[in-house]
C-alpha cells in the first residue's frame, strides 16, 4: 500500500510539472531510449521524433475515409510520467484493444512532452491524447481539444492542494494521524500573512494556481502578503517544510509519500492543516473535428479496456502502469472550467 502511494505521488508529480516543460523526468531522448531497447521495439519510440509526426500528418491527410465516415487510422499520443520504457511496454495492449474495438489501425507514439502532444492534436497530427488538467484546459482553449473521459484513481475523480507546516500552533486542535498514518489537523489560513510559503511552479495547478486563489478569496495577496518562493516540484515543497527552510508549503495530496522512504518521520514532522477544492483528474481527450459517433466509440473503448483488466493485479494493468488509472467516467462539459477560471484570475 505504501509503495503504491509513493508511486502514485511520483507519477502525479511528473504530470503536475510546468506544462511548457512537461517532459520525461529522466529527460530521455527518443533516440537514446531507442538504443536501449530491443530492435523490434525501437520504432515505437522513434515515432516521437518530429519527422515521425510529419509522416503521420502526411499519411493522415492523404488517407481515404472508411464507409462510416471515419478516418482510415487513428494516432494516440501518450507522454511518459515516469519510466519511458514502461510506457512503451504498455502501449501495445492499449492500441491493440482500440484497433480491435474500432476496426481501424491505431498508431501509438510517445512524444517528449505535453507541449508537443497538444500541438500535434491541434494540427491534426494526433487524434487522441491523455493530458493533465492544465494542459487539457489550454488545449481546449487553443484548439478545441475535447475531453471525453476523466480518470478514476482509488475511487476519486479529482485531487487537491494540501497546505503543510511544522508549526502545530497553526492547528485549531492538536494534530492527529490521518488514514495514512501521517499527521493532519484543521488550521487557519489567516495565520499565513507574512510567512514564507514554498510553492512549486507558477503554472502548477495544485502547486500555485489553486492555493493562491484560495488565499485571494480570504483577502490575502500571494505576492504581497506572504513571502512566496518557487521550489519547482512537489517533493521539494515537502522537503522545504520538513527541513525548516520555509514555514509553509503546498503540494498535491499526499506528496509526503514521495520522500517517506528517505525521511521516514516526514509524517510526524510535516503536518497537513488545510486543503483546496478538488481539481479534476487527467483523462482522455480527442480532436474536436472527429465524427461524433467515433468520439463516443473511442470513449467506450477506453472504458471497456479498463474494465477488461480489472481482474488483474494493479502492477499488471496497462493503464495503471502508465498513469495509475483504475478506470474512467464520462467528462462533463466544461470539466476543466474551474482550472481556466483560476488561471485567468491569477493572470490579472
């Protein structure tokens, strides 16, 4: 259970990084990864190169539609959240299932970052993507990329920011262990004026945008009324509080698991004392100009694929290995609108 929690935290950390620089944490280049893989599998990673995207675009433009009015093939883009090789290994069962259900070839490729994937979707070089909230919101604004499914993890369709401190005086009552054994309490954000806060990145949904919005609603200016610093990552924010470098820190829930192996007492020293409203999970997005019946078929195929592997241990499920996804639910219209509203407010 603890290993699962640490792995989920590490995966979410990778997908919560600044979207303009959301690349594989190991910065693995396609050609470098390809050289480390068996020859029979190198083509999949090399498809992430710009030349491959041009080839996909060319082929897609020239392809004739089938009798249903659907394109002759689909392109599915996924970005590694952790090990790129694990992503490659789990692409086959997903693309094979989609091919069988949709009755057309499904070409899978692994771009280096979400910027490239959003641009590929916008230019018609990719048809299906799995994007985190902020990238999905910007993709919808720029190119009308449409969310069709929201991911489910441990029964939840969203996550949130947690506020952390080492100072128990912020708590209204003595902190107590939460369900994961780590300390938490109910604390007052009004006490944060003048304190030093470790944010992650100015473009992080849970690492800055949502907690700053929460402060604004209380009349606290996150640029003037507190001393904010950006530490780049969620584990770094936890560590800054743990080490006493900052009074307060923010991260997604529960990023303390990310450093628990190295610092086993983090749950005793770092206290979670408040949280934001939920941010919608990542999910499945499609190009807006695909036929409506194809969009429905794609969504149903992903739902059925997740169900087809429910009987397997998590470590054997393709979607879990890629993004720690248990299943999907339909995406409501405007599902990422809360992200857009907070983003717009914070840009003013």
